[in-house]
């Protein structure tokens, strides 16, 4: 039936043309933006996931920046510590060599002291100059407001089931600092065991260390038949009990406590009287300016590296003992600085590894988001060509459908 009021063919052609035009607009939008899912209306689930992952990726970008800053800071401190270790021309290595040379009889210790003074000045200058972004971990002031001995470098960001986790790589400044401007210097508490040492049978000495929280740690020093007090003293030193110094004099064992802990030495098994040492005051000073204990044959004395002065020492037995103690504490400090360098080196390697992983992770997230929302340009270009042809055909179909009504006029001619 031919009708002037309703042109079914034109309506069908128009509807088809509208659909083609809508699909063509969608394809053109994908080509122009590069996204298959550009807004929430395109695909709400994929758009939501992509938006969240893009946000997380920006957080990872901040993590990457933080790792870069942390790596630079650690590298600065590591470089300074390496310089402090030094070689034959400077640093603690050269300082130890000067002290060994000063042990020779008749040597001019005034001249050696001048060289030692220059080395000490260089060590302090190196620590003061180890600054990056306002951070100095080697020359600190632990009493200043806001001081925090734990330096943290942001290392990762993750989201699991809606829970955000931020992890860090921590550096303990107390373990690597070389100078502490106003750190507390502790006072030694001394005591001695008395009695006759008996090593005809094997035995043991127990040392209980009770910290400020009330937790007690026991260290047992075993000795064999025929052992001497010097043997026991070496074993005590090897145990590395924090705050405890030990020395021998004849048939006596002497102890000094430089810690906040209470140290109880039970030597009854050795035939000696037990000694209870009261809690001392901890030394918060750093590697190169803290006090070290040494026994002068009567009592414990304190010396420190940053105040070494051998200019007035003679060839007397007492002065030579002081020289030996200076060399010993410098060697100990050298070991501490070497260990600090190794620890920072390991931290630097860890930061570099994390930095590379974060960069790879960001790339992986970008690829994952791309799989969700990026348009396939090859497919879209092909679809564009097809839709353009369909549009042209739709226009022609609509034109034909509209022209069919004109044929009705011929019926009235």
C-alpha cells in the first residue's frame, strides 16, 4: 500500500542511518582520543579500574622520586664514610699508622701530633660536608628538637582489597653517625672481683644484662682447665656485651659499665666474689667523639678519638700504654666505620633494586590499563572505512525512500 502519511521505507532507512551515524561518531571519538573507554559511560567497570590504577601509578611515580632522592642521600653518606676510612694519605687508616709510628722510642711526637691534628680536622670537615637536601646523617645533634635517629626512604606502594600499604627502607643514624654535637657522655661505674682464681677445673662466668624495660639477657663465658684471667677477659670482649668493659690486673678482674643497663657479673664459679655493677648512663656520642674505656692498671680511664693528643707523651710505660689504647680505639672505630659503609652500601643496592622494580611495575600497570581502555587503532580505522560506506549507502537509501512518494503524483495526472 502506498501512503502519503506513512513512509515505512523512509523510516527504516532513517533508523539505519541514525545507527550508522552513531557508530561512526563513536569510532571517530575513539580515533581522536585513542581510548576505547574514555569516560564512565563507555564502560563503567573498566573506567573505574583504569582510574584507580592510574591514581596508584601516580603514587608509584612519587615512590620512584623518593627512591631517587634516598639513593642520592645514601650515596652522599656512603662517599663520606669511604673517605673517612681513608688510605695511607688520610682518614682513620692514616691515623692508625701515625699512632703506630708514634710508638717508636725517641720519635718526635710533636710533629706526629701536628699530622694527627690535620687528619682529625679533615675527618670532622668530611662529616660536616656530607649534606644532601639539608640532610646530614654523619654529624648530628641528637638533642635538637625533632631529631629522629631513623631515616626512612619510601620504597613501595601497594593496594590490596582496598587497603593501602606504604613500605620504607630504614637507616639507623645511631649506627653510622660520626659526631654528635650534644650527645650525652656516660659515666663509668667500676668494680672488681676479688679472691683467688682457680682454674684447676673447668668453669664458667655468667654475665646478666638487665635493660631499662626489665628484660635480662644472660651471657655465659666458659673456660677450660688451665685458663687464665686474660683468656677470660678476651672471651668477654669477644662476646661484645654492650656497655661492658673488662680488664685484668694480677688475680683481679675489673669491669666498667657504660650503659643504661644493669650488669651483674657472677664469678663464683671461678672462685671469685660476684660483682654487681649499678646502672650507668649511656653514651649517645658517635663513633669519632664517644668515650672509650681503658684500664691503666688501677682504674678505668676514658679517651676519645677526636681529642687525641700525643704531644706530651713520653717513652714511659704508662704513656706507651696510652698510645696503644689510642691505636686500639682508632682500629675499633675503623672497623665500625667500615661496617657502616658496608651497611649503607647494602642499603644503596637495595634502593637501586627497588627503584628499577618500581619503574618496571609502572610500565606493567600502564600496559594493563592500556589493555582495558585503549582503542585498537587498526580495528577502528577499518571500522571507520566500513561505517563511512554504510553512511553513504544509508543516505542513498533514504533518498530513494523519500523519492517513492513522488511517484504517487503520476496517478493524478
